[in-house]
C-alpha cells in the first residue's frame, strides 16, 4: 500500500501504462446516474481492477455489509480493452464533502491517469431539475470543439450555458483540472429529478445509449432494462449509507459527547 498522507492506494498486478487510454468517471452524484452507467459498463465488459484508493477525505465510518463484515469507503479504477481502445473506469462509494478535498481527489486521480497513459477524460452526471422530464435530454460540454462535432449527431444537446451553468464535484473538476494538465475530454449530463431519493436508472440509460455508440461497444441495453429493479435496490442502499455517513460528518463538527 502506498500512502501520501491523504490518500492510500493498493495497486493490482494489472496496473500499468496504456496507450491513449480513456478515463470514464462514475462517482456518485445527482440521481447516481454516473455510478449506474459505469457499474453497468464494468460488469458487461468484465473489466479488471487496477487499484483501490482510500482517503481520510472520506467519512470516518465503515460500511456494514449484508454478511456483517465491514468495508471502508473507497474509490476504484478498472480497465477493459475493447476495439483496440483502453478504457479506464473510475467508480467509488462517495465523493468528498468539501471543496479542498474534492480538488485533492481530482488531482490525485489525474496524476494516476498520467501514470496509466490516459489522454481523454469523459465524465458523466445528472443535471438536476425540479420536475421529472418527459424525455431525458443529454447535454454536453467539452474542452475541444472536435468532441461537439462527434457528439451532436448522436443526440447530445450543446446549448451553451442555457441549461448547464455549473458542474459540481468530480464531473467538473476532472475536466477543468485535466485541461490544465493536457487532457482533453467532455461531459455528458442528463436531465433528472434533483431529489436525494431519486435513482436515475432511465436517465442512465439515455447516457449509456450515447456512450455505447460513441465508443462503438457491442453491448445491449436490454440487459439494463432487465436489471433495473435489482440495480435500483442496490444503489438505493448504497446512497442511503453515503447520506448517513455525510450526516455523521456534519454532526461531528458540533461539540458533543458519544457514549
């Protein structure tokens, strides 16, 4: 295990440098859209784990599993080679709850991306709206206009900042900091209900439909349709644990006694 005080990493034997790899981000966020997308891709592409990342930027808690064992909150990287493309998947249980830790995690991930030979960064997420959309439009932002030309024909909406004005957390910082470090990339953000209890399975499907075409992946979304109920239950449980951990963090700021 390598430790740099804030982050600890455990690399597997699969961790190595690739050529022109693509990072696809799937950390929890609005409606857990990105997490659902990347979970699905990791499973269907049978991706190999590259590393586990632990941090004191995550809640000071452990997750209790169904079999009464425990696990720390963590972030993971996976790899799959498809159609002569090396895809690196970023997934995790939670995102940091404050600005500094969010920046630190994004920078740490991008440094690992340099080690792994990543050239392109793709981030995913939800665009929160007050009411459920009739059609889940997928909006795009990019560091390079060449991505706009590629994505518009796939149905991605580029309307400047009419709909998307800010991208909070890893989905934004990985692109913003990444551009400063020489990475190019884009973000796909789907309209979804901005409510902590909402799990955006259908919205994730809208992103996956575009991403599968963009990457030319041989994956059927029928599998996702069949797994919707199971995925909803799993994501709901994980989201609840993450919310509880954040609540405990906030309570810890206040002076109190614990018996």
